[in-house]
């Protein structure tokens, strides 16, 4: 049960990092000489569309992590109720 909660938290943390990178790229996309970044540090795409897709995917991934944590928490509560 705790593994599910930890997995959900890690997924949420990863999605926040990805969203931050996409937001940084969007904020600087019109800066002369700016090269977009990817989460792994390699060069990314300098187009708005791909950065918007990355930010939307990050938001959905964050929601998924929260759902995983919630489901794990519900299962843990049910287990405690069975034991009691």
C-alpha cells in the first residue's frame, strides 16, 4: 500500500518538474539565442505547440499521481477496517 502512495508522490513530483521545464521554455521562447530544454537536460524543441503539449501532459500526469495516492489510501483504510 505504501508503495502505491510513494509511486503516486514520485509521479506528481516528476510531473511538476516537467511542467516547470515547459513553462521555462514557453517564457523564454522569443528570447534571442534561447535553446529550449528537456527534463533530461538535452536540447528540446523551440516551438510553442510542443511546449503546450508537454505542459498539458504534465498536468494530466499530476492528476494521475494524485489518483494513485488516493486509491492507495482508500485500500489502506479498508485493510485497517478489516483488521479492526
